[in-house]
C-alpha cells in the first residue's frame, strides 16, 4: 500500500506542477487520433465496409442526428440515397438498410426461422425493460409469452365489451355537441378513447379521459409533447433519463416537452404498485381481484425478477405510449379523408347500414363490422398513408443473410475500435409509398383494397405492425378500436352528422418523423362540426 500511495502522490504532484494547456493539448490529440482511427476502421476494416452508401453515413451517426433534430426528413433523404446507390445501403457505421419488400420475411423473421435481436432503443421513457425494447431474442420471447395470449385476437374479441362501453361514451359526447356551433376536436377524442382503453386493458382502471371537458386535451398535449421529444431522445438518451428523475417543475422549465415522459412513468408506477398489492392479497384470499394485463402478468410463471415494479413500470410506460398515439393518429387521418371526400363517406354509410341498424340497442361486434369490406379498406388505406417514417432494425444472431449478390454477416461486432452490433433495417414508409405497388401513393384511395383491385404485393408491402417474432403485440386491440369507432361515427342511422371545420390536409398529414408520423408543428388538428 505505501508504494501505491507514493505513486498516487507522484501523479498528483506532476499534475499540480504541469502546464494545464499541455494536458488539454495531449487529451485533444488523443481524442483526435482515436476518432481518426475509428473512422478509418468504419470505412475500410468494418465487416460492413464493402456495402454501398454515402461515406459520411458510414463514418459517423452525427449526420443523421442533426437531420433528425432540425430537419425531420431523414426518411426522404434515405429514399434518395437508395435511388443513387441501389436497394441495399449502409446508413450508419453499424446498420444496413434494405429497400426491397420481398426481403421483409427474412429481416423480420419468425422465431422458427431464425432468432433476432435488436439494438435496444434508449431514453424513450422505457429504456430496455419493456417487451418492445428488450434486445436479446430469448429474453424478449420469455417476456412476451404471457402477454401474447392476453392480447391475442381471440381474447380481444372476448373482452370487447370494454371497448363497447367507451364507444357509448364517445357517441354520447359527440351527439351532445350537435348544433353547438363549436368545433369538436376529434383528434383529442381519439387520443382520449385510446388512453381509456389502454388504461382499462393494462391496469384494470379507465382514466376516464373521454368524460373530461373537451376530451381532456391535457392528455393529448402530454402525449404529443412526449412524441416531439423522441428525435432528441433517440440520439441523446441521457435527456430522457434525467426527465424521469428530476423534479417535474425543473424539467418543464428546461425542456417543456419532456414532462410527458415523466407523467407517463408516474402513471405506470402508480398503477403497477396498486396491482402488486392486489395480487399479493389474492394469495391470501384465493380470490382474483382483477383481470387486467398486469394482473395476468403477475400471476404468470415468469421469473420473479421479471415482476419487479421497476421493470413493470417500464412496461406500463411503453404500453400507455405505444397503445395510444399511433392508433389515435391513424383514426384522425382516416376520419379526415372520409369527411374531405363525400363519395367515400356516402359509400361507407351505405355499407354500414345493415350491420349498425340495431346500434341503439346493441353495439355491433368487431367481427360483424369486419364483414363490411369497405370499412377494412378505409382502415388499411389509413394505416398505409399514416407514414411510419422510422425504419425498424433486426440483428440476425444465428446465420448470415443473403440479399441478391450481397452476403450480410451475422451479428458482426466491431471489437477493434467500437463494440456495436450491426443491424439490418427496413422502412414501412418506403414499402407503403412504393408507386409500383400503390399508384398515386400520396392519395387516400380505399377502393384499391377492395377484392376486385387487390393483388398480393399490396398485402406484402403493408406492414404497419411489422412481422415476425417481434411484431406489434397490441395490434388486435388497435384493429378492434378502429373498426368500432369508424362504424360508430359513420353509421347512417344516428342523430348527428360530422363535417369538417377549418382543418385542412396540412393539419393532418404526417410529415415529421417522431418514431410515428406526425403533422406539422402548430397544426390545428381535426376540427369538426356536429350537425
């Protein structure tokens, strides 16, 4: 120990007597040399060095970072990169992007085909503990298994009376607004509706957002504020972590839009703690007290470590966020285009007549409404045109992948200078807007999905929920909500009709990449009149 102390004293003495500028110069030199070596490795020695693409993107992720934060148009730039370099390009030091819908079942494979990891998203309010953010394939499958049955189509059909209850609330509040002369924000209504459903489904308790004045616009503003932070948090996850632990007032003053993530986390923490107490009480009374997703999860046989409140809080935060914004945004888009094109509304009302004739006495079931082909066509077209900008990636950990003449290495790690797993990504956006499959891709044309016009490439290219072992776990809940809401608002035998207020297409159409597509900043939303 004396020798160690002597050496430490020598270091301290040398530091105190050295030229501080010399120390800074040496540190800067080391940093520059390291980064030059890193760039050389990425451009010439990496397993991905042979793939085409701009050298700037291969050398550094900073270009995409700056575009994401200031311009929000990297997906469009990526489209132009593919036009120049071909169907497979290197879009970052550790990522390949493939623009060929025929390859989707290979990248987004089922577990039976080959295992897939992901590069876990950081800082989005959920870190790596939720199912959707779990990097390792085997851990993901273990966490997902007890939820798959609960969120299966069969179970959603069984519990859809919960959705029917919220449908009645929505229908009643819209009817009350008839003749008021005030604009009704249906985008607020859809966000409140999905929030109530997700709260009831996940935690057994509806937050009753639909019942609030104006459909509780605070909830809408919170979710939108959180979504607007995603481009920043995607590249600087430390901001998200700070927002989870710092006092809300301080965070709101520094970064106003980040407060939404903190509130989402608090909502998750509160409900998870309550459900934990209920499940523990069940063990003593031998009587089940709740039937929510988290009650189901806590009763499952997954390891006890997976039932820790911190992990389940991340799951709740993820479910509350991902289960509200995408579905509500899609409904907003579909409803706008139906109201903006009277011929679509007329046909929809006509085809809904039979299945909704007894609505005043009984809300039709999801499966009944599914039989109306035109409703499904409107939903599919809305999902297509919603523009899921953000590309999704997978890591093949078992085998190499072959794309045309290119052999994509499996799970390559750049241990020499950067321990980053390489991933293969694809974009729903590019598949959904492919003019060779969807002529006039920017136009809302439900008739393209009718059986007489349908061809296999259309269903192949439509991937709003992705495919494989990591597809969207809540997609059946989303489908059910969209079918039931559209049937309710556009049934012919109701006491009111909707018409567009002062909203136009620019207030609705997604143009900003916030993980999911979002309309321009300052958009007025979907303002409708009830007549």
